[in-house]
């Protein structure tokens, strides 16, 4: 079982932002912006384009719902989406609130938050997700 599967199963703590029976969203612990969220399928699959068409479509629809909640929780111009996938062998989407294109830079220094700050951010996103 990979690290993201363990997170989705609750074996490793995370800052949950959204979930359903097929997908899970949680805060990136090395965020490039406040609200930087990772969206994963619960099923272990390394490469996003190895997903079956129906699953990939449902994954994107779930990510869209998370992005909507994220934008409501942290008003921004848009929510950026990136699929990098080299650091963890589990398909995942990065969702990042954007005020400028520079907000999506993964090369810039990562933000640091306390546990309480992470919880507050995740709770805001989760609260908005539950309203959708």
C-alpha cells in the first residue's frame, strides 16, 4: 500500500478537505499557496492516464467539486490544476488557489503552517465541500 492509499485509509493522518467512496482530497503538507490541495483516487494507480475513461472522468468531476469548495473557502481568480506525479507513485491532482500565475510555481519556497493553521484551512474547504 503506498503512502497516499494509507492517507486515504486513515492509517496516516492528513488534513481532509473532501471525500467520497472513490476519491479523497487533503492538504499538501508542503503547500505553494494557502489551500493547496491534493486529490487522489482511493484505488492505487500510479499514472493518471492509466485510469479507465469513466474513472478519469469521475476523478475530474470530483476535483472540480473540490476546486469549487476551495474557491469559496479562499476567494481567488481561479483554481489551478497540475498533474505532476513523479514524487509519489499514486495518481494525484494538485489544486492551487490562484491570484497570479506565480502562485502555481512549484519551484518557489514552500509555505509553513502550524497544525492548527492546517486544520483551519482544511476545515474551511471541507465545510464548503459539504454545502455542494
